[in-house]
C-alpha cells in the first residue's frame, strides 16, 4: 500500500498490484481485508519503515485489543473481571509472540 501511494496513486490499483506481484511473488494483496495494510502504510509513511516502527505498530494494535477486551470484561463483570481478563490476555505467550510479528492474522503465528 505504501508503494502504491508513493509511486502510483491515482492509477488502477489492480494493475499496480499485478505489476507488483511480478516483482514480489510472495505478497498476497487482497488475501486479507485491506484495513491492516492501509493502517500499516499510513504508519510507515508517518514514522518510517524500520523494525522498531513495525514492532511499535503491533504494540499499539495489541494495546487497542487489550483495551477493547477490558471494556468488554468490565461491562460483563466489573473492574476485577476486566483486570483479570486483560492480564491473562497480555500474559499469554501467543499474545507476546504475535506482537513481535508484523502480520494481519496474529493467530497464524502458531
């Protein structure tokens, strides 16, 4: 997405994706809903394309998921349930591993 916005914005995105796929055959644009890629492109455009920036983005996404989970647990069981549920979520090894990977589907880390 970042390359499209930098080099070919306004042109046909399908044509750009086909041309891009020829150069980078392991990329699967369209395989996932594009929101993650749009967020990632905006993040990289703002903060630069670095390993630290990528890990920080995944940390922000994990934090957003934890906050959403905390609000849900708070609604269902109050503050103790929110603290316990969010604490368990954040302490899971899969959550930590997924936060260190830059991919749209964290469950594929298993």
